[in-house]
C-alpha cells in the first residue's frame, strides 16, 4: 500500500492523500505536533527537494512508529504538512504563510533552493516559529541576524576559498568557468573561489553563464573551447553540470573537468555517459555518502532503499539532520514553545542521529548566526561512480566571523 501511494505521489496524483495516510495523527486522542515542510517537489529543483522530502518522511515515520516524541510531560505524534514551492520564491513565501497562519505550524523544514529560500529567511526573524533549512546554499540565508533560522549545511561560499586554493595546488594554473553564475548560492562560492585562486597566481580565462533550466550549453562551450586553459570548471545544479560534461566531450574537449553540483552518479548518468565523465572531479560539502559515513550511514541507506526503492541522493542528509536537530531541541526544551526550542537548538551539539560529520564551535553545532559546518570533500569519477578522494581543509571559526561581519554591515 505504501509503495502504491508513493508512486501516486511521484506522479503528482495523490499528494494530500499521502500526507494524511503516511503522516497522520496516529491513535485517537493522541497529542499531535504539526511540522511543516516546503520544498521543490516538482520542476527542475525536485532533484534536490524530493530527496529531502523523502528523508524527512522516513524520519517522521521512524519517530511515529516508536510511539512519538516525548516533550516534557507530553508525548506527541508527528504530522507532516507539506507544500511544493516549485523552486519559486513567491510560491515559497506563500507556502510558509499557509503553514504559519492556517496550519498551526511553528517548525518548518525543507528548502533546497537558494532563490526560493532567501526571501523567506530575510523576513523570518519576525515570525513566530523556527526555520530549519536543508540544502539551500546561499550565504545570505544565515546573515539576516535572525535567531530562529538554522542551517547545519554550510553555505556554498564556505567552500569557495578552500576550493580555490585546492584547485591551484592540483596543478591547473588557468581555468575556463561555466556555471549558474546568476544564482546566489553558486555565485557566492565562485566569487571567493576566484579570489583565492587568482591570489595564488591562477588565471580565469572565461566566465560563461547558464541558467537552472538550461540544457543547451553548446554556444558557451564552443567559445570556451577556442581558448587555451588547463581545466574546465562547472558549477550549478546536477542536471546542468552533467550537460556540461556531455556537451564539452561532444565538442571534442577531453581535458580535466572540476565541478560543484552535489549530484549523484545516477543523476549524472541520466545525461552523460561514463566515458564522458571519466575526467571528472566533483567537490562539495560532504552530504550523504555511505562509504564515508560509517555504519550509521549504511543503515540509513538500507532503510531508505527499502522504503523508497532507490538509493539516497547526495543532499538527502541535509534535511534529515535538520529534522533531528528539531527533535533534539524539543526534548531539551521540554516544551513546544518555539522560542524555548530555538534557545535549546542554539546551545546544543550535534544530535546523535545526525548523519554528517559536522565541525563544532565551542561544542555547539550552530554558531551565533545559526550556521553549522560540514566538511568539504573531493570525489573523483571512477568505474561509474563518484569515489571519495580527500577532505579539503575548511575554517569554520574564520568563516563564522566572516558571516557575522556580513550581518553587521546590514
């Protein structure tokens, strides 16, 4: 029955039915805690939003099957109320308003897309609730001075400077860049990458732009191919970056490609062939990878595969871990009062259920901006998959100070 309903959901035919059936209120008379979820469940952003929804669905079912969550003297069954923002800012703001004003929700998860998340984060300090951001990577999400906005996944810009230094040390002294450079989540990262790379003597010979729904990059890549450079660098959503790999090869480029997309091997292979991927290296904040996350990660992968009949995607862990941040905060606060839960979250370390190996500051998961820090990983394409190579050195303390400076400048 679950699988049947889930197939209906993926086809867009039974969204409300599934919400009621899978994530219902439990036994009659039980206390119910509503939790909101807003993300891209359709459209180009669904490659990130749906995995986050699946991860939170799995976590909610786990809590409810164990009898709910104990908050103070009350045990609550969880009810997940979700909306599709289609990666659109207006849809996202509207969905959050519905949850807060109509659905009796104080705690909202999801948010894979920076453009659809930033306007929500910019005004959320005035709201009576807590925003727990998953994959959205824009720097500005946690520079609003809000005490009720949290994100354990570091912004893409956190990767920028370490990646620029790492790329230079890898050997290429000139890069041709192609990416979604109008998207703040990617442009923030690229700006810091460029500064670090060129400060060491590296040269950027081209900066070509595509957009989040584009599939034809031949014009940009033809311009690039006419230039002289050591390596190609692509940054954007997984599908678009996969088309860069494919079309660059089709145009005769056989050199090294470095990319930032957080895309899984399966997502890339929907577009490009293994041969077209063979010179690729992907760099991203370490998201879900059972090969480097130990037994807990492997168990999660097995549970996820059994529940949804496909493997977790790279960004699955982002929303999953934020769910457990919320559960931990509720337990610590001993109440569902959102202000007290926010205080508890700010003072807490990493929940034991979290999948990713976060860096902590003074024993706390989040800094004063509500920002957490996961490590940065480099993955080479080998035998049809992304294979972990090494961690890149990050600087959580220094970057936290940088974020605080951005808040003060407002």
